[in-house]
């Protein structure tokens, strides 16, 4: 029996067509997204891996070019009324992958579907900017015809907004606002789950989806701009173990990967395989402002200034993150100006002397009499290392002792939402390119404001930005609001994220969305 | 024997009911739910979702509905994977895990039983020490280490086998060996100790005294009885290996069932937690029944009446 099995094993090895060892053919991209997709229905999807694929399978009214600029997609052009409330889109003659025309009715159907309470889409709130969008989704009105989107004719879509929303153009390329083929979806609501029934309007179509294993896309000949697409085929694998993905990448089985083992980053930076792409996100420590002595802004500021941020980014995270000098990260460009650059640094990245002075003013010279607080973080090696570093910095710089406690992800989220913490590690990646995505999280009563900070002047400033479409007025209010925010320090910003990504140098034309996934639409393979 | 099986099936049903009830209430007691997320959902949307999945119902009602659906073999929709039901997840994952598991078990038997046999027959010889050292390593090296080592060595350095993935027979080899190492070591040690006991028995001495050939004594008389503990062990290990290993499947990126046992808990994917647990318990008690029935054929001391 022994010998038989050995023979059988050797034979399977010999007979195996060694497809895994073949190099990538021309214009085929093999990419690891890191996990299986929860859904590829653009209305229901929530994650970055899903968005990576959805942006190839569908196209919204607008899209992003490789430089990140907003360019027309399904809409050839659009007008905005003077008050900023009515947007009229003129659609191009584009086709679904089944040959049908993409009509304005498909958009109207898709948006109303995403808002339908019965669909219970997580991201329905991305459509709350529409007139009555929220009212319909939350059941306050039952009449769907009152929702502010209507197909005037097959090629004209008229959208009415609740209030002026200058960043609405940006949201249009977000997946919740993608069109879906009305005739297909009404017949089969699960159309997006199988390649046989899949219909999309993007540059690629789904050819294969083996659960937990891979998704294969091929170029969509019916796509309106098919001639600009160079890749023939994209093979996505779903390798969850980062180290395995890296071995496959180094063994030539993958051309790129959205996940990278942190420990290997310094080595991969040297070989040029690792790229730190821009990401609009901030890693921070949230203070519970209802717990003494964290109710005192001087204490919060002292703790914030005693953190040596450069040490954390240079020694722990090591992927090119920037020490935070304010809360809103760089990368949000409004009317040609980067919000962070315009606002400048609002706090020192490290000032132990000032920290010490502030703590003494608050009544705790050299940390005397300071109670032992606890830092809460979700279980992960990286968060643990950072928390240990900060624990030591506070001990050395302030004489303050803190404990560390970690919880499994969902337990931690629940603890945070129940305000059951002193100091909690947190992070935020912007939903869209406007400072609002960061600053409206901390208005009084917001569910994200888990440290229960409240400042009336701040609330008024953030609210004022929803009343006007004038970007200059809005940005001025946001800058003032952020100054109040950092001055009062309801959280200690630590660093600005970068998006870690791994790809070979023969992969050309790759861009990333700084609020989301890698954009593979314009990729081509050259010099392989 | 019919009566025996009938009684056993009844007690199996009881065990499965106890397991599913305990799992159900323990699972509901963990903080956080399927829709707990960093980007907290507006309360209205959360309500819509809870209505859709009937999470707003009182716990006893959810439990009653679950049992009711379980009787109809409907394990419900996954909370995480929109297009999949738990039945789909098992239907897609189990064949993959089982294929790998069968190969791993065949490997374990093909290597484990002969090694144990040789060790016992040549006790304290070099081959005894050698195979027992390997058996010890097999049971003590964790599979994640072996798996990582295999991938690095054969996938990257030697480049003779794929570094994980699924689809061709070449993809099976490394994970099957990594998965089979533990049972191999265990079976080898079990075979050895049980064989050592059996060859000292009177009936073996009698067989020898009758002048039977050594090979007949070893295989017909000794080994047949010595494998009984191995058969006992095969019951639970078959259930465990065939339903997939989280570690091996994760490291080798294999689309099996094993990962769901762990990830469903992280995701609070209630229906998948229940489905995989019930599936595993049914498999486990069924395998134990098979083992008990098998005793009747291989162990002359056991009769079902």
C-alpha cells in the first residue's frame, strides 16, 4: 500500500499540467485581492476588495482618470443649477454587456433600489444627498416617486438634492451610485452572483467566479471606450494569508497584491516591489471626554504632544506613513488646493516639553496624582506595538502610567460604541474627497463621536458648510472648525495612512483611489 | 444489530440537539453582531437589515425558527456572503476539504501503519528509533509551521510545486502532507504500542507454536487485532480532517470548508456558525457510529445484541 501511494503521488505530480508555473501571458494581470467578495452587486457592496472589481464591471455617471481627476463616464456632460440643487446629466449611447442600451431609467432604478428599505443596503446613506433619499430609506415616506431622481427621457437624468452638495460629482463614481440593468435585475435580483447571469456596463465582464478561490474578468467588447482598454484578462485570487500571497508573488504566480505582510515592507521597499500609494486616512487615539481627567483639554493636549510620531512611522509602521500634524490628512484637493497644505500644520508632531507643562497646569506635575487609564485596541500585532510605544512615551515624558487592553474586532467595536473606554485606538479612511468626510464625524450626537466630545462653535461651522455650494466659503468654515478641533483635541491624531500595495515593474498604468481600491482599468503589461 | 443502530441514532440526535442549542445561545452571547462595523450603520438601515434577517425577533423565537429550518435541512442564508446560503457554502467547500482530507488520511495510513509495524517488530532497533522520532515530530510540529515551510521550500526556493492555490493535482500534494503529518505520527505510535501488546499475547504464541509462517502470524493474527485502536482513532480524525483545517486551508489558499469554522465567528455570521457546527457534529457522531459497527467485524469479542 505504501509503495502504491508513493507511485500515485509521483504520478499526480508528473501528470499535473503545470499551469501554475506559466508566466503571465501578454496583457493578463494576476492580482490578489485578499478575500472572497461578499457581493458584486454595486448597491449592496461595502468593502475595498469588492470595489476593486466593481469599478471594472460597472461605470457610474463619472469616473476617475489615472491622475485621479474626475472625468465623464456614462454621462457625457452635466449641468448644475445656480442653487446647486438640480443636476442634469446627459448620457452617452453606451451599452450593457448584453447589448442593451444603458438608459437614464437604469440609473433611476438603481438609485431607488439602493434606497429601498427592503433591500437594506449598508451604504444607502451615500444617496441621502438626494431629495427625500433619507426619508424614503428610513420609511418616513412610502412614495418612491418623491425621491429626487428621475429619467426625463432615455438619455437625460435629472437629480434633485436635499441641500447644495459640491462634492456630489465625486460621489457619482462611488459604487452605490452605479447603474444596474433594470430588465435583468427585476427578473433575477441575484444576477451579479454568477458569471452566466452577470450583466454590467464597465470595461470588463465576469467570466468565472469560484467562491473563495478566484474571479476572472475579460475585456467587454460592448464597452463604449473598449479601444482604450489594454488588458485582455484579469485573474483575481483571494489569498487571505499575506505571507502566502507574497511567496506566490515572488514565485511569479502573481503580478500584484492588495495585501502585503508588514514585516516584509522594508525589504520590499528596497526591491521596488512595494509601493506606498496615497490614502486619505488618519490613525488616531480617541479620548473619552466624559472620563476624568480626559474631560480637561490640557490633559488631552499633553497626552497628544507627548507622542513621538516620527518614531512610530519610522520604526513601527515603516511603509511611508506621515506623522500627523492635524486631523484631516493630505490628499483632499478642492478647487486645485490641497486642504491640508492650505490649513498648514495645526499641532507639533512631538513636543514633550510643552506636554509636560500642560499636564502640570492641569494639576498633575510629573504625572503625580494622575489616575491609571487604559488604552483599548483591537487585537493586532501592529496596534499592540504602537500602544506599547505610546505607553512608554507617556511614562517617560509625562510620568503617566496607562494599561493596555485588547479585544477581538467586533467586541472592540461594541465597547467603543458604548463609550466604555478611556482611550481607544481608531482609524478612518475618507469616503469621498471633501473635509466633511472627516469633520462631520465629530459633531455633537454623531454616532462616530464615541468620545462624546461636544463643541457648539464647531457644530455651527460644520453645519454651515451644508448650506452653500460656494467652495471658498465651505473651506473657510472647515479650516476654522478643524482649528477648534485640534485646539480642543478630542482625539490625538498619530499618522496619516498610506495604501500598501505590491506589484511588478512590468505592470504599467496602475493608479489607486486615495479613498479606496486600486484602479486597474488602465493597466497594461510591458517589458515582461 | 438493527436495534443497536436504532438506539445509537436516537442518542446521536440528542447529541446534535444539545450541541446546536449550546452553540446557538453561546453565539448570541458574544458581543457584537453580523452588522457591527467601524462605519456604524444609521439606525434606520440597521433596523431594515434586522428585519430582513429576522434578528429583531425574541431569542426563543429565533431559536425555534432555527430548529424548525434545521429539520427541513435548510441552514439559512449567510449574513456575510449575499449570494450564498449556508447549504451553498457547505456544498462548495466540503468536496474541496474532503478531497484534501482523504488524501491526507491515505497518506497517514500508508505511512503510519507500516512505520508503527516495523517499529514494533524491530523494537529498539535503529528503524524503531528513526520512525518513532519522525512520528514524534509529526505530532508535535504545528501544521502552520510545516505549511509555511513547505510553501517557502517547494514553492519559492525549489520552485517545483505551486505555492498554494487550488485547481490542479499539483496543488494537492503539499497541503495533503502538511495536513496528514499529525495523524501519520499518531497512527504510527498507536500501531506500535498496540502491536507490541498484541505480539506478547498467548494466541500469537500459539500461532507460532502451531508452526505458522511468521508472515501469517504477523498479518493475519497480530496486525488484525493491533489495528483496532487505529480504527477507533480513525472515526474522529476522519471527521476532523475531512471537514477541513483552518490553518492549512488559509496558508495554502484552499477554498475549503475549514476556514468557515473560524471566520464565521469573527464575522458573527450566525447561520454559518450554526451550519458548520451542526454539519461537523453530524459527521463526527456518524463516524463514531461507523467505527462502532466496524468493531463488530474486526473484533471477535464484540457482538451487537
